[in-house]
């Protein structure tokens, strides 16, 4: 496996999802979520992505969908608690985007963060890098 890209401006989960935190229209954070470069390399060729519908409430750490590759099927976990406000239908139509552009066009969904959710539970880039170095 080649060395994984780990952008410094993102947050990460121990389940290998990334989170880009932005500002929502109502002042609450919106988190764009995808799988990390490490995850897509580990999975191999992604052939199917199943995501929740817009409007679905998700809880941090709980399964929200799945990603299937030629090697295996893996659960996708919510990095934060909140409501799904967008999903990338493009990655459902063209699942290989999770491999070719995991931090760009391969994003999966956006979640408006629930009041009081602990964004501080997410990992910074150095901590995530140390975690995958141990794998």
C-alpha cells in the first residue's frame, strides 16, 4: 500500500472517515464526510456505496451506511450526531470516486451537527496518522 494522504485541514475518526467542518446557514456546523485515502486503499476497488436519505438523523459512532469493494463490505459510521442534509448521489452512481478522489468528488454526505455534539471527539491529522501507522 502506498503512503496515505492525510490532509491537515480535516478531522478524522478511528473508523477511517474524514470530516470537513464548515458553517451552516443557521450557525450550526455542517460536516462533510468521506472515507480516508487509507480506507479506500485498504478496501480496494469500491463498487457500491449505500447512504442514508436526506433528513435522516444519525448518531456519532453508529452505522449510517456501507461501502462495498471487490474485497469486502464495510460499515460507514457517523462521525457526529445530527441530521443528513446532503448526500453525494454521484458517488452512488460512480462508486469508484471514493477511490480516485476520496477528499474531493468522492465525498459521501453532509450532516448538520446537533446542538451540543462533541466535535472535539474527532481526531486531528497527526493523531490519525499515528493511528494508521500502528496498523
